């Protein structure tokens, strides 16, 4: 997983991992969730990938748009 830049300094996101059809996100509480094209929709997963690379806005986006749309809690 790659460290999330957290440019705002207030994010609940710590790390992320990008794959072809999903994104895994490790939050600061150590929980890891996987959001896939099938569970959250490809447009939302694409947007999460853009925000992850940018290092800003991912936690807010997850909370507002896909919080319950993960397909797997890994830890």
C-alpha cells in the first residue's frame, strides 16, 4: 500500500492500493476496506483513485458517497 499524502492534514485515510477494478483504503484507525467497481460502481471507484493519487479529498468522498458500498472489510 502507498501512503496517502493527506494534504489537508485532517484525513481519516492513511494508505491506499490501486488495482484495475478496485481500490483498497487503510484508514487511520487501521481498518482496511476494499471498494470495487461492482460494489461501489466504476465511476465512484475511478473518482476515489483520482483523489487517492492527488492526496486530498478521499476521506470526505468515502464518507459522503461510498461509506457502506465496500465489498470487503479486510481488517
